């Protein structure tokens, strides 16, 4: 695809990882190597590299969680900003997602990018609040006869259905990568009842049915869904318990789940960041009060 001043967009490959990591850190982002590792192993993701004279100067990621498509990781080299490259990347990501069957497009915007997205028709729908807490030595107690155990392959259909009810998205591809031990360096391990070989996640059961799940992701995130309030609190505490000493975990709480945001702060969690969620297309019939954590801010 030809663009401004010889700008070319193509599929990002593993050979580009060093270049896109360097691009991000030069613009003030954290080292995103684990993020790109996860993206490149997830079949529902399409990542782009934008190049001028062979140099990677822009990148972006599309994740097709039909009917919702997520855009993220959109970065442009400071030297080339103001020339429309960010919009070219975004438009191509939108095209890829629509071609994959996504009718609603979703992203979490930075302050710098939000005006461009709104000019493209994206609208504010909510905010995600990122809260952080340190590792927890004591094993948390479950409630009302529930128990937690390592996820097994046979659990995945029920996990995917629970996640679909919560998010109104098909996130089976990234959740499957995380559940299969491909959590891209989450740090979660087998200590204190951690995941068995071949699994990097946990499920909660009550009465023989799965009532919640945790699949740790990169950068201390974790995909966490639980319809019951006390189960969500437990799974966040469980995540804190199973990570190595001296580390931390993150929760991702939508505005609509304000009771969780308040409860976590009362329990010592600190809000470290928040971002607006913008949508283009029909509203999403999700259940935000079931959502306690995200895969990451670029994939939902």
C-alpha cells in the first residue's frame, strides 16, 4: 500500500520485533516485546509495519473478536507525525477488521490519538481504570463452596462462552493462546496451586459449573471474568497470590463497574492509569460488571 512520501504498509513479522520495540520505547512506551510476541502468536491478530525507505516508522495491531474488532498499538515515529501516517495505519486496521466480519470497532485512546479517532467517527462509551496491587503471600479464601483449579483443555468451551456473555466478543483465539501456556511471560507459575503443565490459567467452579476464570497475560495483566462480585475479588487476589514475590498485578475495571473500582481501592489497590474506550459502529451488549481484568489495553 502506497502512502505519504513513499510510506508503505505491510504485515508485521517476527523479524520486525526489534524495530517496533525500539520505535515504541523511543516514543516513551514501555518495552513491548512480550506484547508483540503475544500478537504474533494469536491468529485473530493482524499487525502492521509502516515503512519509509525500509525503516519502520509506524505500527498498529488489529484483533478480530467478531463482532467486535479492537485496534491498538498504533505508534508513529515523532519525526513523521503530522503527516497523516497515524490515520493511514488506523484506516487500514479498520479495513482489515471489517473484512474479518467486525461490525463494531473498539479502541482505548491516548490523549494524543483521541482527536483523530473522533474525527473518524469514534465516540466515547466508557473508561477503563487500571489498578495495581503487589504480590499476596497468603492464599485467599473462596466463597460459598467454590474452588479454583488449573484450567484444562476441556474447560475452554465453557470459558469461551462465559467470556462471550461478558464481553459480547469472540475472544477464543487470544484466550486460547493464554490458556495453552502461551501467556508471554506473565510470571505466573505453579506455586500455591498454580497452573498444571500445558495450562497457564485457572478456573473457578461452583456446583460443578465454571463460574469464573483467570488467564494471566503480559505486563501483569490478566483476562478475568466472574459474574459474582466476590468471585471477581477472589480471582484478583488469586492472581496476586500466584505471581512471584516482589511482583504486582493489574486489574482493568470499566466505568460501569464502579463498585469494583471502589472496593479495590479500599483494599489497597492503587489506580495507575485510565483510558477512554471509543467505539465506531453499534453499541456492544456487554456485561461490564463481569469484567475484572483485560488481556491488555490493545486487545480488550
